[in-house]
């Protein structure tokens, strides 16, 4: 009997799912996307812009064999379950699989694995659906827009200023960083002074004169206050309020990236990579199980079954008073509520119980997700806050104290949200407190801070640009393009980043901005909801964008290459610094008539003796900048290694031993040193 075929994206979860489904099923992997837009046609866009933007898809490099194998599996199967990830990207992958593998409508089902656990996998298989073509259209439109903007603007910038690339969201994210840097540069600090009365166990700060707020802008103004006050501070009012400290929402993709950045120091890319592993499955003794639900989501919803089990767990472990309520929030624009918040697949799988099966970083991230989800269903904390106002010759001083009355959700989340009680002494109304210890201190207003990775992600989310699942890639791109550098874990634009932004703003300020990009996200959502035509969105965009690009190619000034002050040894013209595929290099300004390129003089680092001649093995760089180790007698001797050799030969075959990841192995056979 032909088996039922399940196609997932990731090889790592295919074995787990196959175990769950049993002998009637075969689970294979597409290893992600199998097709993408070609680079043929007008401007290499892979899109027929004159014919309603019909895309031309081709197999991704290296995927022909995967497609061939999948076609064979499909042919030998009774039905195909397309089980790519449960998001827009996954929906598009499912459609590409169906189309490329020529699967008939009657022979396929779409299944969504929101978590990789036995019960949920079986439930998903038993409740299949069909591909959502509106979601596919939305994702296809996004891909075409990104291709058009990326290819056209990148070509423009490479041609005119030597910049590497531009992108629909990437360039807006870079603009946020550049705009912030300009705010900092243009910021004019303003002087101000604070006056604080210091008592034995607390301090009170000046904040009013009579009924008006007071601001002191000079030492003279501060001294005037110091001269006007005495040593007696009369208690004018005491106000005590009980305040609720709200428990947190469960994680969505963006908030997980932010919290992991600030609390664990993880870059967004690392967070998503670890979360992917936790979702796909971890070996726990005798079973492999996904520890968290799908990690690309912008919904805070939790399933009724999970909430029920979590509340029972809270009551049994902490008491009934710690059981909270299910969080509700108004649905923001651009939010898909198709699946849940990021949560553990079982509240009973406590982090400490499975720590032995996790790496250090996996344990840290899983603990954060587990405790955040648990905290979201626990009671608010309660704080008793007391504010005392003193009067001293009509100058008003204030002090505030707080005492934690009930820890609530902090019972489990205090590792990530610390607080301290500030206890004030027992003071009554009209009491007089005395001190002559009064400090006046000079301060200056500070410019806005540069963006950290967490703050940039938060800003992008609040402004509605990009999707949470793309933030890590966007940040990686602007770093790898040398548009920004990190200083004290904060983004600072480079001169190239600033020049790139300025060049784009001179010609595309109404297209490369927050508002336009956010509006485009809304239009993509409308396509996903079946309310808007993808062709209309693409045509409207193209009709505005393409004439601007042509104007920019015509009117944008070309940046002259930087001169080195040296002359070409072959033709006498000036040498200049040019940018190439693998970085900067020095060449003749008279190119293409003169093709002289100055060779980079790098001192040779000797590693060991060459085993095949009298030369030395030295550290070298390939054309693509990758380090390798070769003989300095090249081309007479062509001995070379990718891994670093040591002055020692393999006891089994006599070839050179090398080191890789701090382990010693043979460069030729399978020998490894223990």
C-alpha cells in the first residue's frame, strides 16, 4: 500500500513527526524554500512587469535534487500533506511545493503544526485544510516588491556611490538609525540643577515653589533657593495608595527578541535560531518533543486547553490567590491571530526538570519563555506606595517609598524584573523634620540614546514596518553591509550608512519612509484577507517608483573614487580605492584602458614546515576572503589545507594533522585524536 506523505520544511523535525504518525506515513523535508524568482527578464527582476507582474520561478541553486527526490516520493504516495511552517512564508512554501511537484488538488492537504508534540501533530493531521491562496498572494506580492526595490535601488547605489544594497524595509530601518544620530549631533544640552534635602534614612527632592513646578537653570538660581530655605521641613501631606503592578503579556516574536536581548544579551538572530530548535524538538530521554509553540507570531492568544492546565498548575504550586486572568489586548493593525503566543507546549515541563537535555543557551531561552507564559496567567503584584510632601518656606520637597504587599506574578518572574522596597519612617501630618544637609547638583539634559537592538526592534514594531520574523535579517543586513557599527551595544551609522540614506532621501523620500512602508504592510494584509488585488498594488507602486529610479540614474551624481596619492606603475595615472565584490582594493584610475590592481601586501604568518617540499605552510586568503593554509613555494608546490595544520603526522596514514574546533584530526583519513 502506498504511504501517506508528509512534507515539512526542516529535516530535524521530520523524524520526530514520523514517530508520532506511525508506519502508514512517511515524513520528508523540503529543506526550506525550493524555488525563488529568476534573475532574468527586465532588469533581472524575474517578473514580467508588462504582463500583470507574472513571476518567473526557478529552483533555488542546489535544490534540483531535492525536487527530483520529492517528485519520486509524491508519485509513490496515496496523499500528500503539505506541512510547512504555519505562517505566510510557510503557506507560500506549501504552494510552491504543490506547484513544482505537480500535485493535483484531489491529492493534497495542508496541515499546520503549531507545536511539535504527539497529540497536536495527530490533531493537525486529523483536521487538515487547504492552501490559503490569499496568504500566498500576499507573500508573493511582498517578495516581488522586495525584489523590485532591492534590485533597482541596489544597482543605482552601486553605480553612483559604491554602496552595497538597499531594501524596502532595510533602508527605512537604516534611516531610523541615521535620523537618531542627527538628533544626537544637533542636540544642545541645557543646564539644570537639582536640590535634595538629605535625612538620616531618606531623601526629599525640590519639585515646586508654592503651587508651581520649579526649574532651576543656573547655580545662581539654585543658591537663591538654598538661601531662602531653613532647616525645618513641615509635613504638608501624606498620601498612601495601593497600586497594582500588572503581570506581563505572553511573548510574541518581537517581544521575545527584545527581552532576550536585554535580559540574556542574545542578538535577534541567535534568539530565533534557538527558538527554532526548541520548537522543532529536543531529545528528552526516550522521546523527542517540541518544547515551545511556533515562534513566529504576533498574537498574545493562549489556547483554552493550555490556560486551563496552567491555572491548575498555578493553584496547586502557589495557591489560589496567585491565579490571574487571561490577558486581552486590542488587536493592533498588521496582527495575524492565526495561532498562539509563544508558550511552552506543556506547563508541567519545568525548565529545571529538563535542564540536562538542553545547552546553556537553550535552557536560558526556554526558562524565559516558560516563566513569562506562567507569569502572564498569574495575579498582578500589589505595591503600597507612600508619597510625603514637605514645605520649607513655600518650597515643596517630595519623597516616595514603596512596599511590596503581594508578589503575584513576581513569584516566578523576579529573575527578570527586580525591585526593592523603599521604606519611609513613620511620620505624621504637620510633623517637623530637620536637616541642614542639603545638596545642589548641576546636570545637563541628555540627547536621545542610540538604538540598541532591542529598542530598534521595538521601534520598528510600533511603527508597523516589516514583520517580526524579518527583524533579525534586517539587522544582520545593515551590519554586514557596513552601514552601522556597534558601540557599547548601540547602533551608530557609518559614513557609508549616512551617505546611503541621504542619497535615497534625495530621490525617494516619499517612498523610503516609515509612513509609506507601514501603509504597504497594511495593503499586504488586505491582500491576505482577500480585500485587495495584488496586481493593483504592484502596478500602483511601479508607476510611481520606476520613473523615479530612471530620474535618479540620470540625476544622481556619481561619487569619484578616493585617490591614494600614488601613481600607477604601469601607465602613470593616479591610483584610486575601488570597492569590489570582496571588499576594497587599489587600482588604476585609467580603467578599463589600464587594468593594474595593486596586490595587498600581507606579511606571511608561518604555521609549520611544508610536508612536501622545503617551504613553509603560511596563512593565506582566498579570492573570497576565506582563510586557508598553503605552501609559500606556490605555484611550484600546491600543498594547501582549509583547516590549520600542526607539525605532526597522522599515525595511520602519514598525512598532516590539522586542528578544527580545537580538535585534532587527520587532513586525509578519518583519524581523530582523543
